[in-house]
């Protein structure tokens, strides 16, 4: 569900990151915002649903991570609020200064969300200082070293944050190229090509660094060869992005970007399993799918309602995307957003 959220809301965030670069006028910026206007709030439902599922399925993980990451989570909450506010408020007052202010907030919130999401993922992979009672606390930063007295930010989590920023910027650029036309689409396509080159380097860097720092993560790939399907998906998705961009097939390029993100995130989940929150202090203190899960009755009841809820949410998402399919043009964006 979290991977689904990253794929869906990721292009919203990415559109915010790049929109000041690909749109040169107010009408063009409206066009970029309108490309996500009908779907951005629905995409965030997947984050809420993921948090709710975490609450009923793995309550110990929910309690530990939400208390340990309290400050970053509050910052993410405010960034989500600011992003939604910027989309909705920019057209409430007819003023260049007003629109420019909210455009800046839209871009800044997208940049910081990508960075914070990446840093959070880096913390999960690196491990957090859990104690025997499954509690931990990390300041925002300490000495920027990934071992010992760690903070939320160190050189490793910052590297993952930069990679997340690049991946979502690429994802958003491909989306904007798909949903817009003319000069905006062309600029987005060129930006996506540059972002792809950066992501090729960053993907290699974060993969090599992760397995060098945490060689234990390779164990599942050694024991279960079929797990290589996940990194293969990531490689195929990354290759597909540039292949289809050069052939001006934006839809296939966007789907390839989705595959890349899914492949990367599922590779992380597979390498960590059965751990869901590793402990950097003592491996025995790590939270796993066994010691963090809810009771059997709660899981059975939750699974039934989860299936019903996911079917409804999926049907709504499919209906929304089909209803607002096609490209956005300048004439349509004149009086909206």
C-alpha cells in the first residue's frame, strides 16, 4: 500500500518539484497543476489507508515508529497541508504576487516531502536505536554518521533522500509530459531525460552503498533466488523510461516509471523481511512481522474489511483516472486552479 501511495502521489509531488522549471507563464503553471488537480487528493487516501492498515495489522510497529519519528512526521503533516493549500488557494485571489507565492509553496513542499520520505526510508533500511521495549528516539541530526549515536539525518539517509527527490522529480516530469502538450510537455520530456541520467547514477550508488553498509540485506536474495524479480523490475522500469521517452511514448514511459518505483520499494521490503523496523542497537530488538503483529482475531476481521475497503478505493481510483484521461491544454486551464 505504501508503494502504491508512492507511485500515485509520487507524480503529484514530482509535478510540484518541477513545475516552476517546465512552466514559464501563469497559464502554463495552471496547466501543470490542473494535470494533477482531479486526482491529487484521492491519491493521498492511500497514505491514510496505509497508516490505518499499519495500525490494525502491526500496532507495535505503528506505536514505535510514530512516536520515534514524531518530529519528522509532524513536518510531513504540515508539508502535506501546505501542498494541498497551495493547490486550492492560488486561484482565490487574482494577483500575480498571490499566485507566485503559492506556486513557491507548492514547489517547496514537494521538494521537502520527497526528501523527508527518502530519509524515512533510509532510516528503516539503516536501522533505528530500538531498546528492549521497542522504543526509540532520534534527534533530527547528530554527527551525520550512520552508526552509533544516529540522528534522522546522516550521510546515508541524506543520500537516500537525494535519490528519492530525483526519483519523484523524474516520475513527475514523465507525468507532466504525458498529461500536457506543446512547450510544457517538451520541457518536461527534456527534464525527464536529465533526471533519468541522475537516477541511473544514484540507483547504482544507493544499491552499492546499502549492501556494503548492511550486507545482511543480501541474505534473502541468496536464500530465495526468485526474489531477484524485484530488482529486475526496477532495472527494467528504469531502462523503459529512457527507451520510451526517446520514442516519444509518454504513456509507456510513465508506466515504466511506476514499475521502477515499485521494483525499488519491493526490493527493500524483500531484503528486510521478516524485519519491519531493524534495530541498530541490538538485532534482537528488531521489530518483525511476528513480534509486531496484532492478534489473530484482529487480523482476520481486519483482512475482511481491508479487502472491502481496497476494492472500493481501487474502483474509485480507476473511475477517476478514466474520467479525467487525456491531455490538459491551456484553454481548459484558464478558469480552473
